[in-house]
C-alpha cells in the first residue's frame, strides 16, 4: 500500500513526537520478534497479484519507508522520485496548458530551465520576480496558475515570506509550490505556512553524504497527490530502491548533521564578514549554506576555490563535507548572481579547520 502508514508515529505509543525523534523512528517495520529494525531494500519489479503495489513502477516498500518519514516531517503525503528535477518536473505536470507561472528571478537553474523550456515551447508565460519583494510576488500571482518559490534561494539565499505569498496566491487561485531543499523540514515546513506542494532534492541535505541523487514531492491535498502519483506511474521517474535506502539512512542523522553544519555556517558567516577580501556575506541566519562575494571579480574567486585544501571544489551541496563553487562558472547561471559569488556548503568538520583553510585561501590569492 503506497503511503498508507502515517499512523507509524502513533504506533510508537507516543503521539506528537518531535521531528528529531520522527527522523529516527519513522518508516520502521513492525516490531515483531526477530523482525529487522530497518526496512529491507526490496528489489522487485513485480508483486503477487491481489494487492495495491502491483508493479515496481507503481510502488516499493523501501520507497514507502522513506516517504513515511518525509511525509511525517513535512505534514503531508510524499512521493519519492529519481531526482529533485524529476520531482519538480512532476509538479510542473500539474499546470494547465497556456497558463502563467510566477518564479524567482534567481533559483536552482534546472528548475528555471524546465520552466523556460515550457515557455519557449509556447506552453506558459513566465513571470520572474524578486521573492523578497512580497508585494510584487503577490501582484504577479494575479491570473497565474502557480507560484514557484525556493526559500532560501540557490545561490543568493534570498528568503521569501511563504505565509503572505501563499495567502495571496490562494486568493488569486494559484497553487504555491516551495522548493524546501535548503531549509529542510527541520527548519521550515511550507505546508504549515500555507503552501500546497513541497519539493525536495533529497540529493542534498536529506541524504547528506553526496552518494545518491534523489527527490521527493509532498502535499496534503489528496487530489494533487493522486495526480502526482499518476504522473510518476506513467512517466517512470522512479527511484532505485537502493538509492532510496541510502537517502533514508542519511536522513536518520539529519538533525545532528544540520545542527553542526548550521553552527559552523553561522560562525563562518560572522568571521567572513570581517575578512578584508570579502565584500558581501549572504547568510539568512539559519541553515548550512552561505554565499560570499569577493573583491577582484571572477579571477579572484576562481583563485580562492583553487587554493583550498580541506574544502572541496565541486558543485552540489548539503553533504557532511564542506564544498564550495563559483556559481558563474556555469554559463547559464543567472546574471543577477555576481561573477565573484562563491557558494559555500558548510559541512560538519571542525569549524577552526574550515576557517584556517578558507581564510588562508582568501589571504594568499
Ligand atoms: C540540486 C537542487 C535541485 C535539483 O535536484 P537534483 O536532485 O539534482 O535533480 C533542485 N532544487 C534545489 C534548490 C537544488 O539545490
């Protein structure tokens, strides 16, 4: 049965568990003698007839364990996807033909490209907005079918007022979708703030070890859930059970990873603010991602990312290891992102080691 086990937490005999406990207890098999503590990795293309899973593209017990935990954390029902972009693509399939979508002027590139592809094919009108300007987002929502938010945004860390924007979107008859990848459900639960759908790249903080590409969609609306489930069944962006197992295994430790990474990020953001080579620090005050702009433009930023030794120069983010990247090295990155912007994904290493390495790279380049 897909996503049916939302009573899991009640099964512990302790309703109302905190998210930190839900991370650990959710999605476990029944507690019969000799039953394993962990869900199995179920490799199955098909199931004995007469049940609800039916076929491997429709459901999988390992997916369900992961979906139960994310669903309990976000306050909705979850569908696991093969990547964050498969998840966002499924959500965009909810759009009617010839509609209008409001989206951030700068956000995760792949999602914006999915929107631009549809716009260029004449399937939608795209209104890009500064998500920090609530009044203009609300104005743009009039006549739109969907408001797509990412908050904090990648890589500028802009924060949207999800409550006010969801209200305005609902009044205009538009769905609000929030990409919650950067905040995770431990720091922000968009469905509680009025959003209709939450999207995750579980590749990032949720799995947390840079070893899996994975995504998820969450909604508390049964009608939307059924349409998204049908999309997954029909279009086949289904995850491997092994990948989902890895994502779930990583998810168990999200609270301790995030706690350390966030403390490190806050400390580094404050030290970076007084470094003479750093012109701007972008840190929303929470989370593990921070961006800096450095004096000297692109060349100078490139020199910094080449000079680090503990930090890893790579794209992607949200792993236990600290990584950094000059975002404009990607030709399609938004021109609203400064050429010298370096995105820092702060990990769980010792903060003084991270500072020594990064400040040294800034000092010598
Ligand atoms: C990485 C990312 C995505 C895309 O997810 P994939 O798992 O790489 O497909 C979407 N949104 C944000 C904010 C991301 O960082």
